[in-house]
C-alpha cells in the first residue's frame, strides 16, 4: 500500500468517527433520550450536567468531521 492509500483510509475512518459521534451527540442534545434514560436508572441528579458534556462533544465531533473532509479533499487534490 502506498502512503496516499493509507492516508485516504485513515481519513475515511476519521470521517466515519466524526459523523457517527456528531449524530449521536445531536440525538442526545435535541431529544430527551438521556433524560428518560437517566430518570429510569435513578440518575436524574446528573441531568443538569448534560449540557456541559453534550454541547462540547457535539462541537468536538463536528470539528473532527470538518477536519476529515478537509484532509480527504486535500489528499484527492495532491493525488491528481
């Protein structure tokens, strides 16, 4: 495998991770999934802290997705 193929494969994994994490964080941020889950498990005291964890994680995963898209487009330009 050449270095370009390895970079392209690495960027694909990075993109998949970013998209999956973004979707998961968005679902948990904008729907009451975690509120219902924590309430049913008796962990409702943690509900107040969810925004401090979910919003930064959403920003993190969206940033990972943007970096992966940038690197993927850049590697295509270099390989041509």
